[in-house]
C-alpha cells in the first residue's frame, strides 16, 4: 500500500513540474511574440538631406608630431661611468648626459700634445739651421710636415676625449634610454631617444577645394581632442605641392606648446581654418553620423525601412557635417534612434 502511495505522489510531482514548465514555455513564447511586435517598427527621428549655405571655413584633423626628435648614438668606445640624465628628464642642448671611461683617451691626448710640441721645437731649430745653410731644403720641408701631422693627431685625440662626454644635441625630453652604468659602448650604440615638444607640428590633410583657401604663414586655431577645450594658436608652415592618392593635400601647422607641455606627440588634434565666403553644400546634423568622422555612415529611410549607407564627409562644423558623396538631396536620414537599428529593419518616423 505504501509503495502505491509513493508512486502516486511521484507521478503528481512530475505532472506538476511538467505543467509548470509548459506554462513557462507558453509565457516565454508570449513574451517573445510581444517583443517581436514591439520591435516590428523602431521609432526614429529623421531629417532631410538639404542644400544650404555653408561658410568656406573648415576644420581638418591630424596628429601632433614633435618639432624635433632624434635617436642619439655613441661616437666612442668604452664603459659608461656615470649616467646623469634618465627617461622622463628634460635636457637642454649641450647638457651632459653621460660620461664614458676616458683614461685611455686622456693618455692619447697627452702623447699627442708632447709630439706636437716636439715637432714645433724641431721646426724652429731647423729654420735657424736653414738660415745658415746648415740643412737641406728637404729636411726643412720634412720638419714642417711633421708639425702639421702632429697638430692633426692632437686635434683628433682632443676630439676622441671630448666624445667621452656625451651631451644633448637638442633640447627636449628623454623619451627612452638604452644604457646603464657599466654598459660598454661601441661606435653606433643606441643611447637615448630625445623628443622636443616645446613646439609641435599638426599634420592634417585637406581637400582640393580647401587647399586653395590655405596660405603659408596663416594663423589657425588648434585644439587637442584629448584636451579640456584649451585652444592653441598655430601657424601654417608648409602646404603639400602634390595630392595623395585620395586627392588630399598635406598641410603642416606649427603649434607652440603650453608652459607645462600639455600637448604630446601622437595626440589627435583639430585645426580650424577661417574663411569669410560662403558656398552651397549638402548638410546633415552631426547627430545623423553613425561611427566616426573618419569612417562615417548614415541610416537612410526607404519604404519604411532603414538601410546603412557609407558617406564621404567634407567640412565639419560644431553641429553640421558636409556630405560630399553617399546621399542625395531630399533623402530621409535617421537623426536619432540609430542605436536600435540594423540593416533593413522597419522604422516608424516620430
């Protein structure tokens, strides 16, 4: 009897679990159906591609590069005795960076000085003898050549000794160091990377229509994208004479850094070129752009559906973007709600 009761209880429990699972499944299906209905048409805000007047003023983006940078190489041989400047230190041109063992070079210099002095005394004596015809002209010429030779050896020995004191060839900041006390140097050993960011070059690219508006020596406003809105004054120092394969021209802008060198080489910056004239342009709000300005797209609404479309942008202002290619006047473009969109999804216009 107990066994039968036990079996019945188990069957009841199994039936209850099965009913619950079935109920959950139906509920999940219902929720999915509701979600599908809700997602059938995504509400979006749209704008129309329009032709309007746009200032010929334009912006261009690029990266900051140091005005000077170099990798310092050893011109001598020997063991490093002292390291006076390390990574992150600021240095001035001519400042001592490290000292290489110099005993051998000092001895060579002393020998060269002795030989030069002896040759000079010999020449003086030979000139006195030559005045009395006591020596031949050939002997006098040999004495003169000996003076020149020993003087050359003296200069070379002095240079070798000087090269054991390795100094900074430019002012800047040590970005990397490759040696330590005790390192043995050969000619050509890499020592330091030195970067001067007191001034920087912002290297940007402009279109063929924009390059005609740029003049060498022109003052432009520059901002670093990573900065807190700080503005710098730049000067156009070079304009490319030939376009690259994308029909863009290089423009180089020199920018004086702040006192605490906030700008760093490699940062991304924007230059603003001012022009008083206006022209016709296809414009869209910046909010309509999907992705970055460097790789822009928009969602175009056709027959109640949204389709992603690559576009080519021109001038970028604070709230508008010039569209050079990819859409036509009168087309409807999604301005808000893009985060929920995918290719070909239905949309309802707010």
